[in-house]
């Protein structure tokens, strides 16, 4: 039972860090508005899908996980 508690605490800390990063990323110019992000705006409708931003974040997370798991 002790391992489950540690895992939940670590997951909570990771979620807090991700939440803080998301809040700060909104204030960094250029993040979320990269070339290749899809934005469609009509009269009563707008659609935004950050395709390039998602790909870039995926690459960064993959690199971090690669080096983290290499121990």
C-alpha cells in the first residue's frame, strides 16, 4: 500500500507542475500561435487547433523521457 501512496503523491506533484507550466506558457509570446496551427474564424464560429504546438511539445516531451529513462 505504501507504493500506491507514493505514486499518487508523485502524480499530483507532476500535475501541479504541468498546471503551472500551462499558466506560464500562455504569457510567453509565440507559444500557441506557431505557423501551422489551424485557426478558422467565421461569423458565429471559431475553431483553433494548435497542430504545430502539439507536435513540438510531443518532441520535447519525448526527448526528456528518453534521457530520463536512460539512467
